[in-house]
C-alpha cells in the first residue's frame, strides 16, 4: 500500500514538471493546401513632389568646411531728398530751474552710427544645421540659424534681421518665371510708438518678389533673375501725455470750541485751471525696397544683388522703422576663400657699377 502511494506521488511530480507555462498560445495548424502569408512590407516613404519642367527650386547649397561669404555695402545717396523727423516738443522750463550743462546736450541728441557694411558668413556645421554670422563695420556681430531657403529661424533683431531677410530668403516652393512670393520682413512697427499713438486708416503695404527669368549660364549653370518691390507705409496721431493734477492734502479737519467744523481752504480750489490739451502730433513713415538679383541655381548662391533702400519720416516716428533713415544704394559682393600670403622673395643682390672712364 505504501509502495503504491509513493509511486503515485512520483508520477504526479513528473507530470507537473512537464506542464508548460500558463498563458502560452499554441499555433493553429494551417489547413492542408493553404499558402503561407507574404511578409509585411515597410510603409513606403512619400516621394518628394515632382518639380514642374519649367520651374526651379532656389536653395542655399552649403558644404561642411566650405563657408559661403559675401559683403553687403550700403552707400548713402546724398542727392536723394530725405525728409527729417520733426523735433520733439520742448518741455516747459520751470522758474528757477538750472539750464543743462553744455557738455550734456550732445549726449541727449547723439545717434548711434549706422553700419554701412555687413559681412555675412554662411556655414554648415557638423550636425547639419546652417549657421549665420553677421558682422557690421559699426557695432558687435550677431549669430543666427537659418533654413536651406534662407529663412531666419533664430537670432537677429530689427534692422539686422530685415537686411538678412532681404539678401537671404528664397521662395518656399518651386517657382516659374512670372510668379511672385513675399518675404518675412517687418520694416515698420507702429506698435513701438506706444498706446498714445492712434493709427490713421489706410496706409500702404505690399511685399512682392518676382522671378523674372531663368537663363543658361556657364558650365551648365542656371541663372535666376529676381526683382524686389516692397513698400510699408503708415501714418497717425501721437497724443501728448496728460499732465498730473496736484494732490489734495490729507488730514483730520480741526474743530472749534463748540465742536463746530472750521473750513480749511482746498488747495485744488486755488490751483489754476488746467490748460487745454494740445493737439496730437501728426507722424508717419514710409519704407521702400527695390532691387534685382541673379541667383545661381546649381551653385546655390548669389552671382549679384543690388537695390535701393529708402526710409522717410514725418514727425518723431524713428522707433517704428527697422531700416536706417535715408536712401541707400545696396550691393552684394561675393567673398572668396582667403588666399595664403605669398612667400617673401629674397632681395636681389646689388650689381656693381663700373667706374666711369
């Protein structure tokens, strides 16, 4: 009896060891004659849209360790009439106030020097990002990142950003001769004049770059000719700030011997009536950009670019413009890789002069 019981326990132990882990799924046998399923294919990568035969794609083509450099020169056209901004209204001089020292007056009216030359260096770094270094001849240099079509992604502000947009940004889509697109410029910012400025209705704003033609160049190159026509104009009224009223003296009112109130004269009653508010200052600005450039399609850089930048002001509207005031002739000059200095040549040995007979 004991032997049969021990044998049964041993048999059950072996059976438990042979049992498979719970949750395991057995494959369903394929019916006879059925074919094996084909392996799943990876999802196809969407192909780039086909470029029409008569269109071109304009892109900056950079290679690592081969920066592209060019210089932008701004020459002031002194023959062009440039309306100057009206002087700001002078504050009323108080009685007994001392005049400002003579040496401090120029500091208040001094203006920062306008750069007349910008150096642009375009680099493709090891991570594949496009870096831009802009160095003016007046002021500190600035860095930025941009896309392959020249759109400024990060960095640069104000006039520096607008100038870089003018000479870098290309159309997003393929373009045919005769088609136009716009640039991401912000040449005027009326909001910079503050809440006291009331913008007049109307104004003018159009932003257009046109592909004029695509012609064959040397060594199979294609030359795309672009024309620029950009205008931003606004006007309005800048209201003067309201003068502050004198403050009323606070304190307990004194009382008489019989707790009767004694009248205290109010300083506001004796104060002169406020003067009538002066009318607001009329101001406005007009910024125009016209230009023409030749872009090398296969090389991915400018062959030439030149244009006219014009900014005129009416009244104190200087904070609302993002290009220097005046009319400037702009021109791009490509800059090649710096050449190694030539090795110094050994001086020639002096020749002896024969004595005179």
